[in-house]
């Protein structure tokens, strides 16, 4: 191979904080998952790639990125003649194109946004050997094309002639996931880009918390006006406005707390139950609400109309209320509670059967009695009603003109429909548009999902799901008794049902859940895998479920939804746990899907959270789903959103999870108490006093056999000596030659440990507040484990959170130790120990309690490195060097700090989140070092 003349300086420019070096590339002990270098899932490019063609169907590059890589490639290849181009071009292209691989984050060791990322992708050993034999001198060109030629000069010269050191630098030890093996791994690539499923077929999704601190959030809607606001109703009677950025307006959109009938009883079904905005809200400016009231000791449900305030677009005019319909309720349960505007512009109202058990009213029950409104789906016209009656009857209502029948009725035979939705239709074809789905809560055996059709009889109380409930009414013996999970696989003609009898599209037994919460067909843009998937849940069991229609047979296929395990949800802002009691589902203006849940089902407990459903397997291509919300005029103040949930490490997710995440609150830190509460009964209120807001903020609910979540244990790997060469060792060996003339060795405190310049804790940096005291009935995971060789037993790291109170205290005795020139050394002072006497790099040592000691590399990121470098007078940390790459201290030096996590603004490492001084479970082979600049 021959090369044209080119600059042989093999060096780097200063690295951006987002790209820092990794010391040793270790195999990841977990299941690899698709992820890009921006910490998001891969996608299918909107336009086919031209250069990295193999990733045109699924990967991490769009056409712009592909063009950028192509330019970089040809810039490198300009240095080669024809034979060199032919021999080495394939290696250079393959290495550069790994940025487009769906497993780019794994290849670049970037799966955790809090840990350093390597510059070149990890290669398999045999491929690296071939690369060394054929084109080893191209390494410098690759690196210069990525980070420039100013720093760590000539470091490649020291390893290009040594195959072992060359491949120590480039090799990814994980043989399954290194390049090119990752391309041929059958298990990894079998369903690449599809929704990930566990061995039992449960679809693994993730969540993003978007709102919290709500009191039984029962509904979330949008105005479809371009603002991308959403309106959240609480059972107590408040409706709040949230802006597209997640902040909430401090003034309620509506406050009916004085009129709404509800109680703090666990499971009380009465209250403010729903709100719907007129489909032409910007023009008509009207909202419709559904709530419980008491009139002369008679319980009723009321559907009212409100007009938007003339002086505030984020508030209704409370004096404008106009009653549309009132219906007396014989009992306190089965209140229904859904309002929807169909695509026909009419208002649909879903009313329960009146309560008690088995619809005992009259000969056939309320649901089958078309002379009453209970147990029905109503359809009314509220348009153009300003000067007349509150509503009119649509001319095509199915029972209009029928004797002894209420003309408002659109469908009947329903028990207690809880949460309905209308399908937007497929974004491309419009297929399914206008279909109406409802969850109907069952009695003793089955919960069902129904597709609402005009004039349909949904069978209650004759039938429950596919099963006969009242055998005298259920005269069709062919129905029989059904067991297990059922779907509409039987055709109507095979059952010889009356033409208006409608079977559910799906029913499930009470072993899976006892109170269905209807959901939505996903029609959003951001998660193409979910298109056409009907996602719903169960209030009692906390189970998330899905249905997918077979386009050929019309049958609905069932799949359970569970939270992603291992690394599946390890993306920024995503979590993999939720509160058990699923109250409602919602979609935003863009069609993205959410659900509303609580940890304490009481109208006064601030334990409600709104979660966005996220598919971690595939996203839409960048730019396709971007929206620009219209400006909103705000009167009042904005309350900014702070998420409280965190990703749970190594948790084995279940479909009925209790909230077990640590609480993260905005500054200043406060104490958070977590208590265990028994699982309350639903739809059957008791007189048990409700939990207070303080204790209900974060609870752990008992599920099934156990209510205790044990802290996960990570096995301790045996300490291994630091390698003599590696990704950073090679870099530092060559880089030290540039500074050898300006740095002189200092006197040694201990043999083999030269004394570097000192830095004291910088008083100009803000001091960290006292760590939170966390009280819990079960151990909590409060810190991420190490990404690679996890060695800690989580839950044991913060035994003495008050220990940090000593950070700024004046030490006595050993704490008054003097440095060179008689200068007193302050606790928290740091120094960099370099075998070559370099001042800008070396092993980090910290002075605490009268002695110098090392810091473990566990959880140590560039932010912590920046804290160290700023103490020493530098601007930032160019690189964090792990696994003792910059030297290992001898056994006489104590390890003083472990698990250091900094925000980057602290004055010293003592002000960062960390373990107790002197408490660690690491060895000197994990001494951390930094390169400052």
C-alpha cells in the first residue's frame, strides 16, 4: 500500500464535552439494544442513503448525515493512490458508517448519556487484526478526520507498529456486539426495528412522565387549535391547562369543586368525570362537562355547557354554565362518565346503568329499557343552540320516532362504559377513521372492549362479555359459557344473534383485571411501530394491554404490554415503572398516546401522574414529526414541570407494578417519605379515611404476593490489574512527550507517587445542599450502577447521608496538614499524579481528613472531571480516564471516594453526590484520571 504525501502529525483538537475518551472498552453485561449516538432509537430515513447504503432501511443516519460521512471518507482517501484506495477504502468506509448502525450507541460505548463515549466504533478482534495487517497506517487519518490535529500528538505512532497495542486500542471485547459480528448476530437482527417482546410475547415499551401531583386525573384532552395545550381534569372538580413545554398555568381552566359530588373515599366513582371541547373550539369557544351532583339529597349526573372567558383563553366563564342533560342516579356507582364529539360533529354521552349489581331495575334492567337514559350511549346536537333548546336530536338517530323510546339513544345495553375514543384513521390511507371504541366494565367474570355502532345492543344484562349473565334473558344457547381471553373470532351468523346484537371485539376474565379502562388506537407520528395498535388497561390490576386488527380476517389479536427490561428503556427522560391504578387514556394534538394513573385512588390524594407511551425500538426520522405550537397568551403564572420518577435499574418489570422509583424534586432538596398501602377496592367505595396528601405523594402499593421491592444486587467482579496498553494508555504515552520539556518531576510524598500541584476547594462555587434523607419501607435504588463492570450492591452506597455535612468544616489535627511552602491544605483539595510529571493530566487524588487518597472511576463522568480541572485552574476536562489508565496508586494509598456523581458546578468532589468517605468496593485498578484543558 502506498500513500500520497500528507501531514503525519497524529494528534487531536480539544474535544467537546459531549465526546470524551473512554479508558478501556469493556463488554456490556446486558442485552444490547438499538440506539443512536443521540441517545434515541433508530429510524428509517425519509430518503435512501447514498453512501452507507446498508442502513437505508433502518439505522441512525438521515441523508444529511450520510453526506457528511461521505465527505469525510473522500477527504481521507485523497491521501491514497489507486492501490491504497482499493485496499483500505473498505475498512475506512465500514468504520465511518458505523455511526449509521442501529447499534451505534453500543459500538461507541454511548448507551448511557452519563458516561464517556469512544471516538471510533469497537471492532472485533479478527477484523482488527486484518485491518492492522492491511491498513494500520490509516488510523491517524481516521482520528484526525474526527477530532483534528492539535492534541495528544503522535500517539498513533506508538501503536501502529504493534498489533497487540493497536487492537487493544480499537477492539470491543464483547464478541457478540463488536463490528462486524453485530451484523450477523441472528438473535439481534431477527426482529430489528420491531417492537421488542419478552420471551412470553409481552410487548416492551417505555414511559415518559409529563405531569405529576394530580388528584385522581380522570381526563386529558386537547383543543385541536395548534397550541398543543392539553387540559387535565381532576375528580375533585378542577381542570388545569398545560402548555406544550409541560408547564402548567396556575389558574384553573375550570373550578367546580363547590358543586361536584365526590368524597375522599378510596374508589368513589362520583365526581368530575369528563370534559370535551367543541370540535371548532376556536370559533364556538364552548366546553362540555360531565359530573356528579346532589339535588335535595338525590344523586344525579349533569352534563353542562360552558363558554370560554372573553378576557382569558385559558379559563372558562364560570357564570356561563348551561345544563344540557340531568339524569337521576339510583345508586352511587356505575355513573358512566364519557363525553366525545364524533367526526359527524355530534356530542356522544355515555351513561352507566344506574349502579348496584346486576342492573336490578325493572323487568329487564335499565340497560335494555329504551325508555330511560341509563345504560345507554346518547347522541345529541349541541350546535347552534344559543337561542333555543340546549340540544336537538340528529335526524338519523336510530330510534327516532320509536314509541316509548328516548330519541337521544344511539346504542344501548351497556353496563358502565369507562373511557371511549374515536379512531383518527391511518395517517396515510385514512383506514379506520371515525370508529368508536369503548371499555365496558364487567360484573363478575369479564371485562370487554366494544366497537360502538349506531343502534347496537351490547347485551347487558343478558350478556357479560361473550358469556351469558342473566340466563333468562340470554336465550341464545349457542353463546354458552366462555372461558379465558376471548376475541371476536366468531362471526355473527354463527351465533344466530338478533341483527342489533353486538359482541365485544375482545373480552378478558377477572384473573387479568377487574375494571377495564378503555384506550386509543395509536395514530401518532413519532412511533410508527404502534400505528393501528389499540392500547388500553385495567384500573384494578394495572395491566397494560393491546389489540391489533388482522386486516384480512378482521379479528383482533391480543398482546400484553410490559415495561422494558435491562437497557431497553435506558434513554434520557424515559422510565420503566408506573403507578398501578390506570384511570384514563388520552392523546395529544399530534396523536401521541398517554395514560393517567395514580398510586392512591382517592379524589384528594396528590398521587396522580400522566405518562407518555414510548416505543424504544423505532422512531420517526428526524424532522418528520416536528411541530411548532401556536403562541398562547398567558394570564397568571406558569408552574414548571419537574419529573419525579426515575429509571429503575435491573428491575424485573411486571404488568402490575407499584411505584417503586426514587423521588427527584427540584431544588432545594426535601425529604420524601414512601409508605406501603394496601390495594384498595375499585368501584366499591368504603368508608376508610383517605390517605393525606403528604403520605400519598409517593406510595408503594402491595401487588399480588408481595409489596416489597428488593434492591437489586450487582455481582462484584474481581479486581483486575490495569492493562499496560489500551484506548487511553496508548494515547497518553505518546501525548506525554509533547510536555516533557516543560514539566519537571516533583518530590515524592511516597515512593512512586510524585507530588503534583495542589488545588483547594474553590469557594466561588455554590455549596451543595444537605443530601436528602430518604425513608422507605423497602430499599431504593438512588443511583445508576456502573455501565460496565457493576460492582456495587445498590442501596448500600448512602448509608450516612449526613456525612456530607463535614465538607466545609475546619479539620483539626491531620486536617491542618501543610503543603509545599507551608500552605495549609484544605479538605477537598485535589491534585493530578502523573508518572511523567505532567501538570494537565494524571491520576486524581483528593485530600480528606489529613491524607491524600484516590477516587474510584465508578459513575465518574466528564462533569466530575470538570470539577477537578476547575479546581486546578483549567477550563474543562478533555477526557476522563478510567481503569487506572493514568497510573495506579500503590497499596499504601487509601481509596477515599467512590460513586462520585457531579453536576459540574460544584466547588469540589466533596460537594457532589458520592459514597461515604473511605467506603468503597473497588480496587486501585479502577483509579480515575483526567486530562484537563
